[in-house]
C-alpha cells in the first residue's frame, strides 16, 4: 500500500506559463483549488518576475491576504495592503557602471529600471504598456539616479534592470513569455553573451522567456533566496515546500524546495531537472496536481 504524500506547509508557484492560463488569467478551477489548499492549512506564495504593478487582480486567489515574491526575488509584496514587506536590489552607484558598460557593449540598447514604486524607461524603450505617465520615459534611465542630472523621484533600490536588444522581434514585455518552453534563438543568445560579458559578476541574467529581453538582477537576488528567507521567518523548512515553475529562472527555487514541479510546457532544462512533471498550464496543471494531493490527504 502506497503511503499518501503529506501536505506541504507551503506551496510556491510561478505565475506566467505556470499557474496562469495562456491569456494570463486565473481559471475558476485554479482559484477554487488554491482556496481549498489554504483551507487545508497550506500557505500559498506566488513567485514571479513580475513587478508589483502587474499583480492587481491576484488577491482574490489567496483570500486577499497572499504574499508574492516579485521582481525575480527582489521584493516580497503583500497583496492585502499593496505594500512591500521586503525590498532589495542594486545600489545606485553600481547601476551607474552597469548602465554605462551595457550602452558601450550594445549600442542602441533600450534599458529600464523596475522599482516597487514603479518603473523608469529609456525614452526609446518599446511601448508595450498603456496607462503609464509620460514621466517614466522622460530621460535615459541613468538620469533618474541621484545626482544624475534629474532629482531621483523613487527611493527604494532598483530591483531589476531590463535590457532590450535593438530591433528585437516580437514582444519584449517582461512576463509575456514564450509559453512553449522554447530556448533563446541565436540572435538572443548573442545578445545575452554581450550582456553577460559587460556586467560580469555585478549582476546575473534571469531568463524568463520574454523575446529579446535580458532581465538583470543583483548578484544576491534570486527567487529561491527570497522564498527561503520568507519560509525561515514562518518556520517552514525547505522539505515542507512544494514549488512549481516553467522557466530556467525557476530552477533554483525548484531545486531548493522539497518537491519541485515543472508544468508540461516548461523549458527543456526545467523538465529535465524537476522532481515531477505535471499538466500543461493551459490545462490547469498546477491545480490538477494540488487537487490530487488534497484527495490523497
């Protein structure tokens, strides 16, 4: 007789390409399953590369009180209050050198800063979002840093530095991932190589799948590190965590958790390393796995 799997104390799940459907929404089945998991005493934590401004609408999935490890691990966001519980990232003095070296290595590169308060974009950064004030594109991003020619309006660290390769094909919106789990093309690999060479060990590149986009995080910022800190505060051991993901930037989290799950549409590297492969995100694969867990429990 097979011994039923014990309920984890915490479920950590990526959003785009994992928990969310192809249209970026939370299905009714997934919402109901997350509610049932919480009712069983299991904490839900969303773990995502998304910035806070892309999180509205998720609170109803976790009873209005959920936590989100966002910006690839640079912040922990409270959905109930709409405030950051933890913020980390790049020091301003380090960013100046990174930006200068990226501009020298990749002429015409488009850069953006993501802070918990909001973004700052180069004026020529691709326009993939509506409703943002014109001020976020007023000057090159380095001029938004203190003593950069324009007084800094935002005070917390830059959690993520985005770099878009010139004339990149397709969407460059962070989070608008290639949900088929495909690897970067040759042009993107060359761009990544140039970015890595320019930044060295001052930042690491987290590939979440957005075409033509390099997402750079401070050396100490990763999804797994932020999740581990949160779990330590809650007294939750890694062995008591189930994690779900689809892209290489989820791998450290899947390795750290007691049980790492890849959705069927995941990147090949993630499929190869996961403890378990669950259903496709378009078929509520995460919800299906959690329903099975609850049924056995």
